[in-house]
C-alpha cells in the first residue's frame, strides 16, 4: 500500500511517500526562509508560499519515489492544528488530487503525525510517555496504543520552541531561534543564569516566565556585558527548557510506568535536549526514542504514516475542514 502525505500547517511545504507503513520512498521538504526577515512566521506569506510551491513539491516527491499518482492508494493531509490559511492550501490541493485520480483522502492531526514519525524507523513498545515539543506545541502525552492517547499536560502560554524563538529575538540572533540558540550555547556557561521550573505541582508547562526573566536580565546589562554573556544566556535558557521538560516527564513516568519514552517535534532536533532525555531514560531503564533529524521538522512522511495507521485500523477521519486549534482525540 502506497500512501502520499502532504504537510502545510505552518512554514514547511512537504510531501512524503510511504510504502506499507514503514518504507520511505521519498520525503521532500521546503522550508520558507522568507520569514527570517520578519522575525517569525507571517501567516499570509506562509499561505502564499505554500500555494506557489506545493505542486512542485508533490511532483518532486513522486519523481523521487519513482511512482505516479496512479500508483498511490491513499492520500493523507494535515487538517490541524496550524495556520488556517496554510492548512487550506494543503487541503485544497489534496482534495484536487483525490478527485482527479479517484483516491481516498483522509485528515491527519499534525501532533499525531509528529508522534508517529518515530514509528517509521523504530519498533517501539507501548505504552509510551511522549514529549511533543515544537514551536507551536508542548504536550506531554501517554500513548497507550495507536490512536489511543491521553494528554497529561500541555503549555498554558508559550510553547518551548516559541520560548527559544523569543529569547533568540531578545539576543538579536534572528529567526528561527532554536538552532541559533543551540549553536551559540555551545560556547556558553549553562549555569550563568538560574531560571526556575514553573508549575511544579502540575504536569502543565509554562515558559513565558523564563523568557521574561531573560528579557529583564538582558535589559540590565551594558552593551559590553551583553556581548560578553550572550552565549551564557543561550546556554542557560537551553538548560532551563530541558530541565522544565524533564521535570514533568519524570513525574509522568513515575505514575504511568511506560515501556518507552518518546521525544518528538521540531525541538527534538536539539542535540542537548536529546542527550538529556537519553541520559534520563538510561538512568531509569526505559527505552528512549527520538526521530531522525529529518523527521523532527514538519514533513510529509509523518502525515503519510499517520494516514496509513488510521486507515488500516478503521479510525480514519474524512472531514477535511481545517481546524487551527485541533486537539488530539483522547481515548
């Protein structure tokens, strides 16, 4: 069975083609670099860029996979969460393909796609505690089985990736902030600035306080000290975000007794955070999984995987309306 997945929820236009649920035939990703000059994603520009390049991306994915649309058995398309205009571009294109080639098309939850990206390359024992971390989402999830999720906690304000972006802006590093913070942090002292763990009694997250603490500290520094301690601040915020994530993960693992710990989403590409999670998992004797770096960012192959798993299990969603604030269905 060959599944074609299309992703257009934010600033990546992507198409992935998957055979039999685990054989990646192609995965083409176009990141919209135009947003860097604005310091963040501009929704209207994102929609326009998706519309400009989506045909080219899908065509390239088909060519790379050495298949034609006639060979495709199923189409998956992200219908949320995400930017409504961006979602609409992908949905309209997927509908057109489905109608023209008479193929079934199903909606995919973007968050579930990120989770299931891990299952393309690994045979993971369940139940698993999943730490989903990206620019728009920070959710702690208990995955009991495919399609069976329980959200243990989520951010009440900024997502972890959003905190990286905002601190990068404060430090004058530009967008996207996560990779820039990580690179600068390699030269810094992570113990320079003590930042708190928020909401200790719950499994929900809060990163706005950390960002605000950095902002006030940075404002108080002279120009000379700003330059002197920029790398130290980057290392400190990276450490603080990792500690906040792991504090809640440790509590969740203690009560849920999972077989595995999964890190997913764009922030999973951060090597410092990956290493901290891997070390923690080793210490408690739980298997750890994080996707290959190519599958951390938004991509079409994760959409294809989620579409395939839902289709073969009879849990597919055929309502293709865009839902910007779509939540995981908890079972």
